């Protein structure tokens, strides 16, 4: 099965030959270590590990709030993201950030922000038609 066929099978509640897998991001220090352990320099991890290459198209599903820096030190930064969540992240280390707060905590909070999720053309990439065509060609 192709990656596309696997995804369709899962969405149709059929059993694929194996689970479709997608890694959105590989931490650079991890890839560097893999290279020292035998990952060839000219091979992408998805290819090396036999993962399906699943096209990604960036669609903005956020509340579209402005990112705000709330606090900063030499080592870390605390920011409110485009969904209103507050995260603390290291500046020079790849690690999962600490989630400190969320904008939506109650039904009233949801009612106040839900209209910000209205679909608009700006949420889609400018090259969407070309990207879909290219993905289908693969």
C-alpha cells in the first residue's frame, strides 16, 4: 500500500498493511546522533526508517492571536502563542516546552473566542492548488 492508501484505509475503518506513520519534526541533535550511528548523510530519516512520505500543507487552524513575549531570560522565553496558550521554552535546547496556561478554560472562554476560528481564505496556503496537485502526483 502507498501512504495515501494507508490513510484512506484507516479513515474508512479498514485494516491497512501497516499503520500510517508521520513524524512532523526530527530534533536536530537526534538526527546528528543518528548520523554518527549510521544514518547516511544524504538520506532523510523518513526514507531510512521506511516511513511513508505524507505531504504536509500548512493550514492555519489557530485563533490567530498575536504572539506575545511575556518574559525572557538568557536561557528561556515565556510566550503566549497564536491560540493564547502560554509556554516556557529553552532558547538553546531542543526540548518539549512547558505549558503554563491556556486561554480557553471554561465554556464562557470558548464562546468568547470561537468566532476567531471561522474559515477564511487567509488560513490556506497561497499555493494550495499546486501543492495538492503535486501531492497527488506522488
